[in-house]
C-alpha cells in the first residue's frame, strides 16, 4: 500500500501563515538505496529474460506463471 499523506499537508487552512510544500523527487541522481533497488530489478529482468528463452530452463518459471494466473483469476472472482 502506498504511504498516505497526512491531511494537514494537503488541506489548506486559510488562517494559517505557514505553507507546507511537498518537495519533488529528483530521479536524475538516485541515492544509494534507490541504486541498489534498481540493480536488483535489473538482475531479475535479466534472469527472467534468460530463463524465458532457454528451452529447458523455461520450466523453472512454470510454477511462477501458474501462480500468477491463479492470483489473477482469484482476484477476478473476488471482484464479481
């Protein structure tokens, strides 16, 4: 779940003198944690791309494919 913004940040009080400003995030220079996260995502993408295209290694991904389909179908059943 995404973090929620407290009401005092987004609600404007006409009597208040102080203005709360949300700073925009810059993606031009990611910090260390963001760099590690991007590296992990990249490694997963490369590993899945290799597993997806090698004939006998493709079977390694089969349980994850079936699991994703099961989650998707279950979510549709919950919505209906």
